[in-house]
C-alpha cells in the first residue's frame, strides 16, 4: 500500500479540480489529483462541455446551418449525416484535450492518482486504482467530483431508445423523431442540435417557462428559432410514465394531462445528480442534499473548514467557465492568497442553435428592484458582418441606468454571442457607461460593432 502526504488533495480533474490544483502548485504546494483512468479532464472533456460543443460545431459545418440564409436549404441535413462523422470529430478533440490537461498537471508537478477516491477521515483519502491502492493524507482537500445525469427510478434506460445525455453520443443512427424530457440548458442544447439536423423534436418540461434566469426577450427569440426548426414545446407538462410500444416499436411518454407523446427515441435530461454521494463524505463529517450537492460558503469552504468544494458538485451555475474560477479561488483562499469573487459578473454561455450569452442584470431583475433603466438594441440585420455570416436574426441588447448611463447588463443571441459578450463584461467590471461604446472605434465589419449600434439606439431614447 502506498501512503503519501500532500498540502492539497483534489478529488476530480474537471475544470474546478484542474485550476484548483494548478493554482496551488504555482504556490509551491505539494498537490495530488485523483480521478478515474478514463476521466482525466472530468465530465467536461469526456461527456459534457467539450463533446457537446464539438458536436455543435460539426453540425454547423456538415449541415451548412450557418449559411442557409443565402445558399438555400440544400445541405447535408437534407440527405444523410452520419453520426460517425460527428463522433470522429468529437473523439479527436477529446483525445487532444485529455492529453493537454494531463500535460498541464504534470508540468506543474501535480501528482496524478488514477482511480476512485473516498474519504477515510477528514484529512485522509483512499484511492482504489485498477491494480493498487493508495492512501493520501492532506492538509487541505478540494472536492471537485462533478455530476452525472439524473435518472428517474421508474424509467428503464437502454442506451438506444431511452437515453440520458451521457448516452446520446453512442447512437448508431440519426433518429427521425426524438422526445426530449427536460428543457434546461443541456436539454435545450441537444434539442437544438437534433433539430438543426432535421430531426422532429418534442420538448417536454413541467415548468411553464424555459430558462427563467435569462432575459425573456432572448428566450422568446430562441423559442421562435426552435419552432422554425420543427421543435414542438410541451411546457407545464409532467411525464408520468415512459415505455416502449412493442407493436409500433416506438417510445412513448405519458403526460399528467393525459397526452401521449411518441417518438423513435427519448432523451431524458432532467438535471444532473452531483457525485458528492460517491466519495464517502460522512467519513469527513460532511453531507449532501437530495441531489448530491455540497453546501459551501462564499469562499467555497464546506462545514469542515479545511475541506473545500467547487464546480458542478456545489450546484448552479455549473458551467465549465465558472467552475474553473471557483477552483482557483478555493485554492487562493485555503493558502491565504488575496482573492475576490465577483459572481455577478460571471458570463453565461448557452450553446443552443442559435447560441445565447448574458452577463449582468436582466430587465426582470431591474424592474423588480425599481431601477430606472433604458434599453439599447442592435439587430444583426443592421450589421454587414452578420450578413456575411448568414445570421440576420441575431440581436445584442444593452441595459443601462437612465440617470448615470452606467452599463447594467448585456444580452445576446446569434452567432458568436458567447464571444462578443466579453466586451460588455469588461465594461461592467470597471463600472463603465454606455457612452464608452459610442466613443469607441470598432473594427469594421465585425459583430463587435453591434455595441456601438446598440449604444446609439439606447442614447437616442433619452
């Protein structure tokens, strides 16, 4: 048996674990990272962010989705896209990212232990590898063990007709119709991917509205685009039973309202189950909620002060980008390095087709807080660059204080929304006004130019 002492033990090598480990290593601390052999890089690299966004880009390239507005609807989606085409691209990128992460950890002197890690006591973690066992003792521990798809106990998942989001990449052919249960971020992303490839999608969610944290005008625009791609919404509907009709060889979902939805396959994407229940937290004096999530304070400390948690295992927003920052901030705090967490300036990227991004306040929040605000809008059809890209229906929206003209929020939908949002994020970070965009010269033609158009639109309303 191998026993070793570390300043920091990190359970999980996803975005939060990576950045937490590397930050500590930069501070000359002795660091160990634990993860399963096939999961270096975590869910982000293997079944989540990287695969799904790689599929999205491959769909754009293979179907011609981005240029249909001026080249017509004669794309490969109208013929036959092989899922092997998508899988090949994904496998290449996943292999590359896995090696990049492994190299980063080793280059920074981080010890990698491959296997399943579980607490023995608050300072000790046991690693059960494929062939040997190790016992690690740490001054601090960072739990960054991520999540897995949530499953309903009454639904039988066979990986072919009834799937969770980790299984969708194993489909051997593109179905004609898919029922997607769950209209959260992940459900919407996969629904839009399938719809863009010509699949008829029925989207079911028991909530009456989708993406309640996103600007309503942006959400309405997304829903319009999805309907244009033959997506049917069944909101405010609860699924009571899922099964397979052997006579018709089809999946069905019965709804509480009495409706019955049938499709070639069903994708179940009703949230994520955190993996906090897999690391024997009780031995460390910790517990989780019903979804396996761990409670932390603003510094990402758990109820046991030397044990921290970051990433998807602590819940919303559960984005790769925010998880990276949480892991870094956790390491800074545990080793006494000054740091500042500004979650109100974290950007959100939702990689649907079309994509959505936002940072700062929404109209709904400003209205509730009785803040006098004004809106400036730039429509993509006003921009030369968007016409070149084939996206004339996107939009950038700026919210600002009527009295001080201080920028309060930025919302975007359309091509490269997740890229251009960072311009607004920078101005929000230094407390700038909308006049910055009016007085700045942007390259032409670019999508960034939308900031000037939106600023002028807003200032004209004062």
